[in-house]
C-alpha cells in the first residue's frame, strides 16, 4: 500500500499543466525588473558591526582586520551613481520596476526615496538591514519585520506590499509575515516561473518567485564578465519564455544591483536587453505589486 508523502517540500508544483495567467492585454510574458536598494544598510563598523561588508562588490583585495573603506565606497557608488543610471534607463523607455529595498537604505537616502515615490515604483521590503535572517532567532526577526514595515511606511508614505530576505528566509519567516499581516506576497523562493500559493498554518499565502539566474550577481560570482554576456543571457531567457508564452504564459524576474550593473560597462548590457524587450509585442512590464494583485484576482486560492 502506498503511503501518503509527508515530505515538506513540493517538487511537483503545476507539473505539465500550468494555469493560464491571463496577463493583461493577452501578454505572453510578465516581466518584472527588480532593483535591490541595499546601500547604506549593509553591515559596517560605523553601525557597530564587527567587520565591513564586501558582499556583491568588486572586493577581495582586503584581507585585513578593521574598517574597509574601499568596500564601503563600492556600496556608496550604488546610491550615488548606479541607482540613477538605472532610474534614467527605465524612465526613458517608459518602463517601471520594483524596488527590493532595505528600510535603513531608504532612511539614509531621501533622494532615492523621493524618486521611488515620484516614479510610482513599488517596494518589496528587503529587511530593515541587508543581513541574513537565519542567525537572528525568531523573536529578533519578528521585531525587525515590524520595524522595517514601519520605517518604509514612514519614509514613503505607504507600507511595502511584499517581503524578500537576503538570499533566503528562515524557517519562521513566512509564518512571521502572515502573523504580521498586510503583505500581499513574499518572494523568498526560486522554485517556479509563475506565482503560487503556499500553505502557512492552514492559510494560503501568495509567493512570487524571484531569480538568481537572471541576475547581475553573476558578475561578482564568476558567471560572466562583460555587458554583452549579460545581455545575451537575459535575451535568451526572455526569448524562450516569450516563445513558450504563445501557449503557456509565464513570469520573468530580472535582478539588478546599483553597485553592480550600475557601472557603465555592465549597464551597456542591460540597455541592450531593455531595448530588445521594447521591440517585442505581447510583453507586460509590470511591478510586482501589479502581478500580485492580478494573480489574487484571477487565481484566488482554492
């Protein structure tokens, strides 16, 4: 007799019969551009941390104890220059984006916060600070979720619609979000090309998967080195999904960091991709908030 599978992970998903998203206008593909606004919220000695953060920078030349001013300045580039290059690229093409923004980063950069408000970008909160949640413990994580939501609401005038941790959630994150309330979705998954519902304590919770494949982190993790490689990778992903969208429309996320792709040579690759998208039909360039609302309205949980 076959026993029921009680394994907590889902390897099946929609299987071979994914639902039709019925994207607005009959679009073949929903494209979401994500800008990770982390600069100013990363671990740093001035904030009382034991070491300077060098993650997702040109770093690697440190190797000494104490404050790393070089790494700090690489983060500062994202807020001072990189963000604005991305912001102009979206504006000149009439495209929108979602900000995966750390609350403290927005507190410390009112110019970026103002641009987010004025441009109508939506915010998926990326934590109060850019830090891993796994070592925090449940009580500390719960307190920081509340602090982050209150901070974003105070800075932007509206609370964040979604949540995304640094790299991955803890075992308690999704339950904390549901208990807190007010979130339309979280993006702490890389498991699908479509939104789906997760069961959290018997309640359906919407998940909009993110991507570390279509992501500029490949530049600092050795996956690519030129803007042309980045453009080729993103265009290939887009073309496959757009072609499949003739019979099974999907969602595509593109992850961007101002301190990475905001540098000119890498940015040239992003421009090539955006221009390729602009030449296509049947594409819905949407905020994550729009996708979540559309999915909840058209595909309510069973």
